[in-house]
C-alpha cells in the first residue's frame, strides 16, 4: 500500500499493524507512568499531612526543654521560645 502517489514508500499491512501496536503500547506505558506519579504525589501529601499534625506546639516544646534541663543538671538546654536563652539547672535549683 503506497503512502501517497508521489512517494515511493510502501507500507505493508503488517507494518501498519505493528505501528498501531507500538503506539498503543507506548500510550499504555505512559498511562502507567502517570498513574505511578499520581500515587507518589498522594503518598507525599499524606506524609506532609501527618508531619504537620505531629508538630509540637511551642508550649509543649518549652515544657520538654525544661524537663530535659531538670533531668540533666548542669546541661544547658536552648529555650525554644528564644534560642538565644538557655535552661540550666544547677544542684536542683533553676537558673
């Protein structure tokens, strides 16, 4: 079968069928690839939501820092409300 009357390129029915199968296979692979991307994006969104729900509040972070300072006398623990200041406990008395 001639592509056009002016060209000398001939395509057989088998080669046209192979071309259709090749294009169809490529479209199928592309749709699978797109589905994988959508699945990964959904997973990332779920992970981001989980992380944002698990973040500590400032009050809870300050409480944990003070507890850590009280449990470890002599260790300077940064205050989450003001990182330039520290909690430090010496001999059971806060400073």
